[in-house]
C-alpha cells in the first residue's frame, strides 16, 4: 500500500522522508483508537479483571470443593446457625445454607445461572433488536412506521406482569425465564439501532451499494450492521446487568429458578430469611458476587461508551 | 398538540387491548379450570356450575363479559381459591397500603433526587457533587430487593430502631423502610438526570445573559435555570412509576406490609388465576394510562417533543 503511494515520487530524498512519515503515522483504525481509550480507563480495566475472575470462579470454582449443591449435611441440619459458619478447615468455604447444604457450591451454581441469563438475554436482544431495527430504519416509510409503532405498543406493556403471568401459566422454570426476558429485551435495542441506521443510510457508501444493485438484505448485513457495532456493543454491555436484575427480581420472589438450582436472586432471598438467626454469611456471599458483578458491567459499559462514542462525553 | 395526543392515545388503546387479551388468553390456556379438583365432579354438575358462571360460553364472549363487568361495575370477578374473597375485596384491602407508601416513595424520589441533582450541579466538583455522583453510582447496584434486606439488617437487627415489617395501620415507623427501599434507586436516577441537565442549562446562552446583566446567583437558579433543567425528570416519571409498581411486590414480600404485591405474589404461588388476571389488568392499565398522561404532559411543556 505504502509503496504504491510512494512510487511516483522517485527522488531518493522525498522517498526516504515519505517512508519515515509512513512509519511514524501508522494509521489507527477506529477500533484501535477505541481500544486505546478503553485501556486508559482505569475503572473499566479493573472491572474487566474482576469480572474475569468472577466468571472463572463460576466456571471452575467447583473443582476446589468436594461438595455438591444439593446434599445436606445431616450433622449440621437443625443447628446451622451455630455449626454452619464458613470455615476453610472443613472445606465449606462459604458455610452452609439453612438446609445444611454447602453454600460455596450453591453460590457458584447461582452465579452460573445469573450470568448465563444476563449474557444470553443480552445476546438475543442484540441479534433480534439489531436486525429488526436495522430493517425498519433502512426500509423506512410505511414499513418503518408500522414496525416502530409495534415496538411502541410492546414497550408500553408493563412486562414484569406478563413475565410473571407467563411463569405461572407455563410453569416456573429457567427456560421460561429465558423466553420471557428474551421477548422484551430486544425492544430498546431495536429503537436505538433504528435511530443509528437512519443516520447511516444516506451516506455515500450505502448509495454506492444501492447503485451497483446490491440486494437490500445484503446492504443491511454487510454495510449497515457493521457500522452499528459500536452502539450495539455499548448497549449490550449495559443490557447484561439489566437482565441479571430482572432475573434476580423474579427469583427473589421465588417465581424464577427452582430447587435444587439457584441464582443470585434466589440466594439473596434465602439469605434474607435466615439473617434473623444470625446466619449473615448466607446473605453476604451472594450479595458480594451480585454487587461486584453488576458494578463491573456498569463500569465496562461506561468505559466502552466513552471509548467508542467520544462525542457523547 | 391535538395531533400528538391522538397519536399517543392511538398507541395506548391497542396496548390496553393486547394486555387484556394476552392475560385472558394466558389464563385460558393455563392447565386446570377453576372447578377441577382431585375428586372430579359429575360431568353434568360441572356443566351446570360452569353454565352458572358463564364458563360454557365461547372465549371471546367470556372476555367481553369480563371487560364489560370491569368497565361498568368495576367488578373483577371472584377469586378461584378463596371462597369468601373477590378480586375487588383484595383491591380494597391492599390498594390503600400500596398507594400510601407508593406515593410517599414517589415524592421522596422526586424531591430528594431533584434537590440532590440540582445542588450537585450548582457546586460542581465540590464534596457535595462527589457525594451525589457516588450515591447515583452506588444506587445502581442497590435495587429494592437488595436494599430491603440490608435496611432490615441495619435498622432492625443491629440498631433495633425500626420494626422489621408489618403495616400496623400505616404508622410512620412502618413506612420508613419500605419508602427508602423503594425510592433509593429512582432517587439516584433522578439525581443523575437533573445534575446533567442542570449542568447543560447553566452553560447555555440565556444563563450567561442573565449573569451578564448582573442578576444574583440565586435568582438565576430559581427563576431561570430550575425549570428547564427539571424537564427530563418528567419523562422519567413513567419508567419510575412502572418500577415502583413492580417494586411494591418486593416491598410487600420482604416487609410483609400487606399491599397489593403481597396478594399478587401469593396468587402467583397458588395459581389463583382470576386474582392474577384482575390485578394484572388493573395495575397494567394504570401504568399504561399514567405513561400516556406523562408523555402528553411532557409534550405540552416541551414543544420539541411533539415532532
């Protein structure tokens, strides 16, 4: 690339200078620029590290323990408040829960489900919302106004009620939570993406693509969506904690994940019930992981927004 | 303006209809009718009972009768689980409680949040500003179901200042913790909103003009800056209202205040479909209507929105 540009200027001196300049001002892509800004953001970088640790903990933490999530320790049952304290010595690092099960493993299990709900929910939102929003925005006209009116209508339905109704009617299970959360999560995303699409679709490169006869769906996938990526990434990161909060809300009420499985919301709910007996550890450990993770996602989201969308600052 | 109102109502009406049809349809598809039990009734008896309650009618007819009952007589039908209690009784019992702590929380969130945001913006980069920013960041990870147990832990179990639950006819000691738990995260959001909009307003031209002609600072803030900087808060009232309605489930669940959320969650556990449907439709249409009013209000105050 550089060679070809330099070729016409054959004079040795200019060529030398040109080479040196080309070396110095190596072009920075948008993404490299964004990465540099993100890495400079200390809160976001710390969050990335901490979040990685939480994820590793939820994936591999069980190998450090010899217990499982559902077997009660009959010797401790009935006397958990006194005999079930966290202890490194007996391998129950986080102590017991009120049914004398190992809390360490239950927290790991809960983290897995909560993180999975957050990530998968956000992923569904990203895919459906991006395609929907980009299509509506790019086609425009009547199709756009019908599609967006539909989003308006769905958005003004108080979805927590519908989610709970769904869980009661179809049975309480983690699958239904995924379905219920996925049903509503994409709405915001589609609005944001549509707005961005409207601003992109009149640029020259899209006109060029239309002029040489690229089919509409191809333009959306190849030219519109990649240019939306920045906004989508930022919003998806901020969506994950929202999904986790929603799931925790439902599980806190006992309408979400069912025994023996658990999630942060369910663990917090159990901890709330037993803190009267002085079993504070049953509240403290899930609370710690919950709060830390939500914090991390918010900081990473903020950092990404600053990095990818500098004019927003 | 009229155009905007019509457009906004045109969204609200289908939303209400979808809410109605969706909840009614979900209840219909739910396994088990209201009169199915472990010892089945003779088919003829069952048919008679169902005819009495109109359950032998086609579904759309049942839906129509139900809607007519609500609209004309405010009658949400009987409970399927408790023979001595209709959905109306539940509303009459739980609604005042929810309304009491809900309205207080709403006001606390707006007033405290607004004041915090405005004063943080006026003294940008002072300790007050850092405090406000810290609170708004912290409150993001303290949703009501995290706040509630922590409050009980601190104020009931450790300090012993406040009762850990119950309602007791709405004594003030019983209201404090539900209000704090319910309002904190919305208070924080409102504070963040007002802070950033106030900062923006303070940098705008008309404030510079006011300064230039020598108005004292407090006149500038009270007479000129406050009103435009509180505008974004109005658009946040809708989401805050929705959040507080659903948040009341948690409040009633943790504090045992006996509001409408208590009955809703109980009905969800008992599969008391008629109660769930009645409360969903009542609370759901309230939120839809509230959102509509807020949107129209916002457009009335700020003409830019009407476009």
